[in-house]
C-alpha cells in the first residue's frame, strides 16, 4: 500500500489531476449501473446501442464539467476536510437533479421505461459514496493513527520523538502535519497542555495529554531523567508570553540534551505541508514582544533605490545590507575598513543577491576615498552605521573614537550633501543622552552634526548641503551584535564561567537586530515624506522596559542547560570607566513627539547652529593633533552646552590651545 501511495504521489501534478478526473467520471458511470442494478430496473433501450452510448457520453460530459465547476480538483487529497466532502455532496446532488431533469425532458418526447425517482435517489447515494471513498481512504492512509500502523517501522524509528507544549488547537494542527510529512521528521509523543481544565489522558488524534499547566516542569523532568527517550521540545506560538515557567522549561530541556524549538506557522502547504520550527533564541526568552514591520512602506522606500551602508560589515550594518536587498534595492554598496568583516558579509548574504552587492574597503574619515565611492556609486540613501562602540576601550583610544565617530560622520555627511544624496541616516545610540563616556560624547557630537545640517535651509547662502535630508535614529543595545553582552556572556558560558557583570543593578535596553533595522528604515521613510519644518532631526525607537543585565546572564546560563550561581558562577567586577548603571533614550530637555507610528517617536531637541559646530570641530581637530584629551573633551562639552537660542559656542569652555585653532 505504501508503494502504491508513493507511486501516485510521485506523479506530476497535471498527470495526477487527469487521473483523478478520469476516475471520477468512471465512478459516475459505475454509480449509474449500480443504481439500476440495485433498484432492479430494466431500461427499454440497449445500453450498448447508439442511443445508450450517447446517453453515457452525455452523462460523462455533464458530470466532468460540473465537477470542475464545483472545484473538486482544486483540493489536495491529503489535506481534504469536512468542507471538501460537503462539496462532493453538493456536486452529486446537483448532478442527480440535472440528470433527473434531463430524463424528464427526454421522456416528454419519447417514453422510456425503467426510470423513476427511486433510481435517482439510489444514484445520488451511490455516486457520493464511491466518489468520496478514494479521497477518504487516501486521507486515512496519510493521516491519523492508521498511518502509524501502516507505515514502515524503520521510518517511524528515524523520526524524532517530541513533546508539544501549548494549546490543544495547535497540537491538533502540528500532529496532523507531522504525520503527513514525507519522510516523517517528527513524531509527537505527548502534549503538555497550557489551557486550564484539560483532563490528563485526553487524546488528540491518538496522542495523549501528559501534563497540564500546573505540572509542566515536573513532567518534563520525568522525561529527561526517566527511560522515555525524547529528542525535541516544541513550544506553541506565543508560548513565551503565556507560560510563566518558559525559561525554566527551556533550561530543563537543554540540560537533558533536548533540542528546543518554537512553532511559528506552516510553509508550502499546497505541496508538502511543512512545519516552520524556529530556534528559541535569547530575545524570545526575555519575552520582548516583536515589533511588526510595515513591509509595504519600507519596501516602497527602499525598493528601486541605490543604498550605501557605511560600516556594512558590522552587526547592524550587515543586517541593513541584507534587508535592503530583500526590500528590492537596485544595488547596495558596503563601505567598511574591515577586510575580514566584508568577507564574512559575503557569506551572510544570499548568493542570489551577490550581483546587486558591491563592497569597498575604505576609511569613513578619508574624504578622498568617500568622495570617490559616493561619486561612482551614486546612492539615493546613505545609512551611516560605521562607528567605534566599545565603551572601556574608547576611554583609552579616545582619539580614534573622535576620528571615526565624529569626523567620519562629518565627512560622510558633507560628501552626501555635495553629491546630492537624497537621504542621510545616522545610526545613533542611547549613549548620546547625557553622555558620561568617550563613546557617548562622540555619538552626541555626531548627532549634533546631523541635526545642524538638518536645520540648515538648502537655500541659505553658503549652506553646506543641497537637497539632502539628514536624520539620526537613536536606540539602545541589540541582541547578538558584535561585542554585546549576549555574545560576551555566551563565550564565558561556553568556557565554563565565570560570567562577569560590572554591577548587579545595571540595566540596559534591548532590541533584536532585525526589528531595530526595520524601524531605522521606517524612521527614514517617515522623514522623507515630511515637509521641512514638520520633520525631526532625531528619531527615537521605543525599546520597551530596560532589562537587568543580571537577568540576561542568568537566563543565558539556564538556556545552556546550567544553573546560574551553581554550575556557572557570576562575578561582579565593578563599573568600568564611562559606564552608567542605567541608560536613557532621551534627555530631560528633549520632548518626545508622537508620530502615529508604532515604536517610533520624534525628538524635539536643542540644535546647535552649523557655524558653532564648525568652530568646535576646528578646535577639536587641533586638540586631537596635540593629543590633548582634556582639551578635546572640553570642546565636546562646550558643544553639548551650546543652544540654538544662544547661537554661539561657550568659548570659555574651550581650552586656550584649542581656542587658538578656531
């Protein structure tokens, strides 16, 4: 029987459909014959005469077109359900009425003996039975407990045994599709129901409910420590928000070498009915709700454009590159100074997109290189993600931070304006708010450069920009970015610990790289659609509530199957230079403006005049040349205090050596 099913299923869809059509009309003819036999009717004409053959041909033509019209051949048999069988019932009823009406019409011209209503009632019952029977039988073999009995035993042993944790409705769906998969990848051994009031032992398609909401962890531990082998734990969609013990269940499973995945939907339903099972990652465990993307709007903004991404080999940069390609950018150019990072990027991008990807190894602070790149490529959008971002490291290497984060931004922004790029988007940071580190003050200065250029009218005499729209997008940490706590903690856990945290009170904002990038693009799209005077120089992403770093560490340790503070120690090292206990996304003097866009706000903030920015940057350049960190930080502090209303830099905030350079 299995070989027969495989032979049928292996046919081309067109051939398989033609066979089904032939089978159905044959079944109709068989139903006619059976209805006459069962009702013991004797027709007054020879069934094999010209009149009889014409009658059978007419029945075949009518039934075929009727079945096609009713959509009997649009259903995939192995997914046939109640509506499909009702459709067959309706088709057979219409066919019966049509044939009865035709017989009445014929009998009005020529008497026909042996036909009455009884034959047509029998025909209806027989035709429905024998037309639906093959479909039901096929579904019976491909689905339900029968498939487990009739399947080859070797195939069943190769399937991974799994427990499902979630709602019974999803359990029913997943069990059905795991049984229709060829080959069978998973076999659901039990259901751990999250709904209240579900009795133990309740069966869904023969699979028992082995645990209820109150005993999920106890039952899972029994599976991991007992004799019942288990390969997979499948969570239902949204389980991280519904199950209080979610992270503990993940820990118990991974401690028992059980793979943990989460159901997120179905793919290729019309052909294979495959389940989409996603790996459970850190962002899922911390229960941060994902931000839905307005794909239509960001697609319209990026689609058909030429996009330049500075720092495109970094975590956020490479995701911007990949997303721009996915959204239909004509070409994407990556400007980065990391040869190895660019090589890794080429492995990260789908091979089908390589023809639209271009790379250049350049220093963003080198005006000659950036001018050549922008002139040759001709971008419509520049995403400026290039930056040095490691807080303690930049305290020592302050001059490199200033060169890349400030003068790199200045060069890229001015070149974009000179070349008439439509949009320049700076990737900023929450470190720029009330900065306490070199990273913070340099990102703050980068924001001020962009804000000043944003506020400079294109028609103003001597303006430094043409039609370029300048905006900055400010947000906090992203999971899995280079040098983030998640990657550092993961390396420490794999090494056996200890996991080091500067202070147990420390909190940070977190967001996934993917959603941060979509929101950055959405911010740029919003800025491009606003008229001058109604737009914002700085956008801010809503990152939810700040997460304790200690919670991140403990959760990651549990994810690895270990117990925090027992299997993996956690050591507190003290706050490092430039670090804060808590970051904020906006300052007290900044007004948060609702834009009507989910998770995105505009910031009404003080803007420094471009002439003041120029004066400060000239002084800053001299301080860097003199390797005078104190003078450089004083210049940046003075720039931060300069308000648009005052219109000038506090010259007394700049040391004498720096003032001479201005």
